[in-house]
């Protein structure tokens, strides 16, 4: 294999990163990625050229045969581009965002930071939220005459949050504070700036929607007895009994199910942590029947595939929402109320709390990385809250 060309491509990417003012953190990330890529290619058939090897890896990642680190995926694409054109370059996308830094140098800082978040597997919702906050902050710096990131002071941060409180809900300030903390740590600025951020921001605790007892009973009967497709029942059973997130359901692989030990294990998309859950008989039976009777023949390793051309894995978690919504429509429930897989996740937590399960076990079952995320479900334990109520004390009016 012509390894010299491969190293030339990696050096070209390194120069590109330098030209685009990548920071030390990102240089180290790409350096580690390059080592993994070279190792992976060296283990492959020596008759393949580096270009063929890279394309083979990308194809394997696309069909789900291998799980590729996000940075490795980006760097391999850059290597392919170098082999095909003789140059390493990134295709610049014009932003459609209305809220974006007006000052040119600030735009590049923000782009690089968002790229950093993406390569560290932050969700697109987190990235969009942070982009909105930081765009407003960087525009605020421009308005007050600050043109250098290194000149940011505690006064700039204080005045920015004072401005935010005029239009933002007090519970949303928490998100802004989190975004600013990540950005300050990323730019390797003066660590004392962290202390200028608002502390003890109140958290938003919404009213959690759950299934009523009647809806719960109907859905359980639907999974057991209804003549719906096994795919539909499998997806709903995974949501109803295990509370698996929609994004993790569409990413489930055949190898994630251990039929001998009756377990399901996978890496959660949201937290990046491994979770092991029991394969209950009702879930296992539905999935087995789907694989044997309904699942199209395919080289893809995802459990759930589209049933119409093109036969491939689902790419959006809205497909899980559609499956749940379809069941609700058939049962004639929740026609004008919240639907979707997350409702079933909430309902699972509600059932567990009602049966006396501890928060620690519920947190593990739901795959929360922090038990504090689970405490929000205490607000739906109505029976438990009734026991905490204090009888009112009535005072009689004083006689005149």
C-alpha cells in the first residue's frame, strides 16, 4: 500500500487546519484521529490503494458495519478529497442564520467553536442553542467596542446578561450561562471569567405529560393482541417498557441484542454512555417476529429498516414518532394532545415511581448520566406529594 501518499494527505490536512487557525485542542484531536486512520488502513488488504481503503471505510460506516469516530469520518472525507483533487479543502457553507456575528473575525471564532461542538458529538439542538447565545454575545461585544476575544472582561459578561434578562425568561438564562461557560473554556481565556457568569440559575420544571390509566391499558393491549405490524409493536414496546429514546431505536443494530442472555445493550446517542437493558419476553417476541417475517433482506445491520425503496435504515427519529402516532390514531386516543415516543418514556418513569422504585434505579433504566435529571419525574407522583401536604391552619377572626 502506498502509505507515503496517505501521510502526504494527512500533512495537507494539518496545513489546512493551521491556515484556518485551529487551536491546540483541535490539532491534538486531529492528530489522534490520523493515528487511528493509519492503523485501520494498515490492517486492511495491502492490494488496496489508500483512496480505495478510505472509500471502503466510509462505505462500511454508511451501512452500519463499523462505528466511526466523528472526527475520523471528517478526516477520511478530507483525505479522499485530497486524493481526488490534489488539495485538502473544506467546502464553506453560507449560513442561513439570521442571528449571526456581524464582525468578520468573530464569525470565524464561532464557526470553529461550533465545529468543535459537532466533533465532540453534541446534539444539533445543543449546537443551535449555543450558536444563538454566542451570536448575541459576540454582537454585544461589537456594540460596546470590543473587537478582540482576548479583551473580554467580566464587565462585558455582566452587561450581556443584564441585557438578556430584559427579553429572556429567567429559566432560559441557565442555557445562556452554560453556552458561555463552554465558550470561555474553549477559547482558553482567563479562567476568572467563569466567576462572572450567573450562578444558581433557576431550572425550568415543566408539567410532564403521561398516559392516563385508560390510555395505558389500551396501549398495553395493543402491543399484546392487536394485529398491527410487528415492527410497529416492537418500536412501541421498546418505548413503553424500556423508555429507549427514538434516536437510539433507529440506531439499534442486530448485534445489540443478546438472545442468549436476554439483554439489549448499546451506546446512547445523547450521553455517549453504554446502557444494558433486559430483553423482556414481549419485546423479544415482537422483534424476533419482525426479523423473521417482515424485515426486508438487506446488508444493513440496523434492526429497523424502511419497508419501501430505498431499503435502508431510518435517518430521523421522527420515524419513531410516526409509529407511535399511528398506534394512537388507531386506538382513538390523544387526538389533540402530545404524542410521540418521549410521552411513553415519561409514562414509564411515572409507573416506576408509583410502584415505589427508587430514583437511582429509574435513572439507570432511563440512561440518565445524572440522577438530578430524574428528579423532575417526582412532580408526577401525585400520591407521594399528597402525603407531604400539611393540613391548613384556619384562624378565627378576632372578635371586635
